[in-house]
C-alpha cells in the first residue's frame, strides 16, 4: 500500500475496532495525521482517561504507553512498536534508587513522569517538565532526589536555590547533546530570533534561551507570537510547525542531533500492523506495581500538578 492507502486503511481499521490512537508530538507528521489526540506524554495519558474507547494505541515510546495503562488500567493499551523505548527512562537501575531511599530516609524522591513504571513506583511524587519547579517547591523536604533526568533536575535546582536537589547520572541523550556554543552560533546565524528550549537540555544551554519549557509551552509560545524562533527540542515539533506556518521564520537547532530515533521507530505500516494484530505490544503491568506508580502520579495532583 502507498502512504495514502495506508492512512485510509488505518482510519477504517481504528474505527471498525474502536481504537483510540494517541501520538506524541515528536512523531512524524504522517503519524500525527492519523492520530485522534496529539500532545505531550502526560497530557495524552490524561486525555485517554476520558474517552469512550476501551482500546488505546500509543504512537510513542514504552513509558508513555505505561503511563496510559497506569491511569486507565481497565483499558487495553498497545504500544505501536515493541522496541520503542526511551534511554532516559530506562537507564536508571531501580535497585540504585531503592538503596538511596534506604540510606537517605529523610529525602523525598521526585520522578519525572517520563520514566518507567518501576521508577514511578519508587518515587514519592511525579512531576512533568512544566510542573517540576512548582511541585518540588511544595514538597516539604529540603533534600530531594530527582530522577531520572539530571538536566531537568539541574534546572529545578537553579529555579529553587532553597532546595538541595540530588541527582543520578541519567538524561535524555537527544536533548543532552545541545551545548551553549550551539545556541550562540544559532543566534549569530539568525539575528533577532528568540530561542525556545526544552529543560531536558543541559542547564548551561537552557540559561541562554529566551523561553524554557515543555513541548506544549514551546508550542504555546510559538502560536502566541509572531517572532522568529530557534527551536531547541526534538525536531518533530519543528516538522509539525513548518506545515502549520509555512511562512514563519522558524529554525530547527541541530536537526540531526535533535532527532529521537526511538520516537521515529513508529511508522504507518507499524501502526497498521498493531491495529491488525500483526505488530505492536500490549502493555501489561503487575497490579502492585501499577498502584504504586499511580500513587506517585496522584501525589503530583495533590501538590497541584495539572
Ligand atoms: S526525546 Fe529523549 S526523553 Fe524523549 S523519548 Fe527520546 S530519548 Fe526519551
């Protein structure tokens, strides 16, 4: 089948089987087109709670499908590509976090929601990239182990000098590739353009930007202004924006480096195969693990997370 035929076949199959398709913003535009809902990982899992469909197909990476399952345990959740993982979410050993908890019983553990169900289950509270500063500020402990992203943790530390943020050696290899020199060079190449950056990038680069925020915050900034913008996050954001605003001065920083190959494992053929039972993977989580992981998400809501 060619691209158009595949898209048509997916639309018919999802309707016939009553499947909701979620797509993370970093997916290719063709995938965004066949999705019912597009957004950040946590926003997608929240949206899936309120739909009538009992089957959900996540076009993204494993931790995102897990979060959908944690918030909607009664639904059947499929990941579009069985090998689409996230190096940041999966690189920390849960045993290391358990040991830390034993040796630092007075420290709180905050987990970026972009992590595995195991690490969520070991945390006291989850945070999103847009709520991290707000939530950590409200956690009563002064000492906080922030996992798994040392860059987002460093950003939180810079915003909250009254807290002592402890970090482990984990990060998003895609965003971590950005250096302050790349930002300076892009500014020289595009004088007057604003820089919008994701706080998963190293803080030395983040501090040079005009706007630091989640994917949604970056999109809101671009939708709400007529400025020329250098976009320093995964290139899927830029790829979608240039279709929407073909005449805007938008520049992708380091497109090769800022490409997440795990996100791009999802293809139209893969989505079709998952819908027809020939691919993808059903997410199964042990009941105890699921409820512990859900507890740290519920704590995020208690602390005012959205
Ligand atoms: S962009 Fe980074 S955090 Fe997001 S899925 Fe890819 S490796 Fe993981």
